């Protein structure tokens, strides 16, 4: 069946050019410039030798043959690294530290053990084959439930394999559901996934006496700068991070990994320009993974379809080291009850260590997991009372007159109309016709079977509001330079931010340039993740442009001796007028340059809280 969304949604007819992003002409004709494309004189290549077992004791790392291999300038193991281990966050068992290169024990397949530096990538790879690594094999633990129940600790000195937990010791499940007429329960497994960006991790570090310049594929350039500055113990202005085009991140490139820290450290120590570009197989194995939850959901209510009690227990697989995954259940907790108004909600979680690749933030990072659990258990409740899944949802949605709505775990939904959204969807899809088609298909003699999946969700965007940077400057050429502390890795920020600036200033898009990704040019920034960019940098840029208009008015007033209240801005035409004369942006820019005045507006913006978009 074909759905004519154009007519059903009553969308205006638009031309092709209305959807052309400003980035696309360069990307499609010239191509992007990625870290792998960068070349410098006296460039050396880094190759990581990785663990071939998931759990084991390092007995020996023989590097002598590799050091003598053609083109090799250094072979590095843990004893050559003068850096402290990475400590986990305070809520995590402090025994679960991570050495940049392990000295005694490996904890997952792919964990870097040694580093080879050579004149070419092929020479480094060939030398790596000559390294003799002896590891005493130990049985790995890859199942989080097994990890919970065993006395075999994956970190010496830790109290257990639980990195962090959020549990209520006095919670009595039997008592909690005792008044429910109907109770359904199910266990759901959300497996780990590999983020798989088109461009894997990549870093090039060029040292000099003035700065350590880091070119890197990242989602958060200032986060890289802060991390490397802290670990190397150097002055903040010595580290400069530049992020150019980035071929995707999906959350996995928010973090700064040991490999990237090591390349920066070794470049600094050896005074060599070093480059590492992650291979595809290497990325699947060693780039942080996502998801990894085991959920036990239990939903109780009345026989006529009213939800009254909901409980969700989560076991989060952290992988071998408790990085972001130790915190992911917090976001699942925020969104536990989804779009539903449920009077009694209980949530508990445990984040557990396993001998697998560490889990990081990935596409929603804990919130889609919450939606997965509640939507599946709602379907089971509908089947148990033989009630239509749409009608059951609509009966239990948070109503429009309840907003702002505070959930049992502190999320404050700002607005929503969940029922209208779902019913609009079923109308668009012609649900009765789909059901007739399902009955006919499943009743036929062929092997085709048809199902209809329905779900509603509420998401959290800009979940942890932080101060973001935005700036707007009219330069002497008459162009507008917009700067932002977030960083695009494929989202089209150049177009979005330029459109915001155009909306305020009336300037042509061709005269607006967006600058991002260079920590020497952008004083601070948080980065791009969690759907935060328009809500933070977008607002900052909007405010900066508004302030710039005021600065221009003030400048013209002083320059022409015209009272400020007689200086007018005609946005639709992109002109200013005063003293019976019209000034274009180009004219104003020339006047300001001649007068030695810089027309620059900088803004620091922090949102009051997250927002909660929704859909079906």
C-alpha cells in the first residue's frame, strides 16, 4: 500500500533548492577534508597492538625484533608511559581504574597493549607482527548477569563487579503490585551495538614550541582539549584542537579514548608529528559500543485498561571499563514511564563490568532503552486484557492539560499532546485498512506474514544543560562571521546556524560564514550530542546577532551624530538608515574598519532545562 503523505499532511509544495544544505556543494564536488587526508613533512604513523584475548594476565611483551624492523622509530609499552591511570567518576568503585596501556592484565579483545611508530603505516603494521605477546588466559565473563553473581572479580581490590547502582533496599515488589487486577511481566534484552560511523577515529598531532596542535575526528573539540591538557599537565593555551570534516560519530566520538591520549602524549614526548587512522575492523572491535541493557519490566493496572503501577529493573553492561555506561541508566530512569501517567513507578539499576568492549553514549544513550521497555510491556498488557493497543495507550497518556508534567523521577515534560499525535498517525496510515490487509495476508496459504507495530515516545533533548558559546561579527568585507561552541559531524549546522543569522540580520546566506571546531578561535564550547545544538548554540547565535544589530545601531549613531532612537534597521532589506541616508552592511563594515571599531557580539547561553519532544 502506498501512502500519499504529501496530500495527507497538507504540506506546501517546495522546490529542490529549499532543501539544499550550504555544506553540500563543497562536500559533493570538492569532497570533505578529513584527518586521514592531512599530510605533513616528517609525519610518522602509529599502529596499536591489541589484545587477542578477553581476559588474561600479561606475562611478557617482546619488542626487540619490532624495534629493529624497517622504518620503526619507537615501540612503546606501559613501562614507557609516565601517565597516571584514568580514574572513574566518583559514583563508580574507585578500584576500576584504566591504564592507558595495561601493565598486568587485559580485559577485552582489542584493548591496546603496545604502540608501534614508523615512517609508514605498512611498516608499523609489519613491525607489530614481530611483537611477541604472552598472555595467561583466564575465563572471560561476557554475560552481565553472570558478572553480577560471580565472586570472580574483574578488578583486583574492587568490592564486586558492580560499577555503580541505583537500588531501593526496602522495595517490596509483591506489596507494590498487590492492589493490581492485572499484572504482566517480561524480560527484554537490548544487545550491544557497534556505532560504525563511516569515518572511524582519527588523530594527527603536530608539536612545536608554541603549541601542540591536534587534528581529530571528534564531536567535542573542547572536551579533547580539556582532557589532554589535564592528563599531560601542560598550560591550557598550549593545546590547540582542530576538528575539520567528521564522517559521523553517533555519540561514540564524544569521549576521548586512550589511543587518542597516547598519540598526543607520544607526539609531545618524542617531538614528532604522529598520525593514527583507525581501520574498519579495528573500529568495529575497539571503538566504544552502545546499548547493552537487560530489562525486567512489570506493569500493573485494572481490567478496564488503566495503568496504576510500573516497575523497571535494568542491568547495564558497562563493558571492561566503567566509562559512560555507568551513567546511562540515569537517563533510562528519567524516562521510565514514557508518555504515560502512572501513579506508582519504581526503577532500579546496576551497571556491571564484563570482558567486552567498553560501552559509551550511542544515539539517545539510555532514553530509547526506556521507550523500548515501556512500549513492549504496554503491548503485552493490551493482549492480556484483549484491548486495542491504540485505545489502551490513549487511555493512559499524559493529558495536554497536565503539562508541565513532572514524572516520578524528576523529568519535567514541558508540553505535549500524545493522543492527538497517535491518532493522527493511525489516520495517516489508515489503520483499519492495514488490519484488513493483515487478516487477509495471515489467513492465506502463502508464507508471508504481516504485523503492525505501534509505539509512542517522549524524548529528552539537551538533557544536561550547559553554557554554550555563540558569536556574530561583521568583518570589513561586509560578511557576517558566526561562531559556535558546538560542532557539526554531519548534522548540517552550517545551514541551520546561517539560517538563524539570516532570520535576524536579513543578510544573504552567501554572505554568512559559520566557524566551528577550532579551540584557538572558539574560546569554549561543549560540543554536539544529545540533540542540544539548536537549543544551546542556536539560541546563543540568535542572541549574538540581535546584539550585533544593537552594536551597529550604536556605531552608526556615534559615527553620524544621529540620535540612537532615529537609527532604524530594515531587516527585510538588510539596511540601516539614519540622518536620511541608507547604509548597507558592506558600507557599515568599511566605516567601522576605518574607525578602528570591531563589530563583534559574543554570548554565553545556558538553557533553563531540557525539552521533551514526542512522537508516534
